[in-house]
C-alpha cells in the first residue's frame, strides 16, 4: 500500500514536471515563432495538458 502511494506521487510529480517544461517552451515562443508555424498559444497549451494528463 505504501509503495502504491509513493509510485502514484512519483507519477504525478513526473507529469507535472513534463507539463511545466512544455508550458515553458510554449510561453518562450515569440509571436513571430508562432506565426512561422501557424500556431496558436492557447491551443498549444490545451494540447500540452491533454498530452500529459490525457484529458
């Protein structure tokens, strides 16, 4: 039971770390970068969340 709790916590921390990395990358993009790839920051953030958390 304790190992399940620890493993669940590790998984959540890893997901949060990955999500934060993606957010930092997206937020670090300039408007020009986004225009070059025809991207939308809001959509990219939403997709990053879905990619990490699957919702």
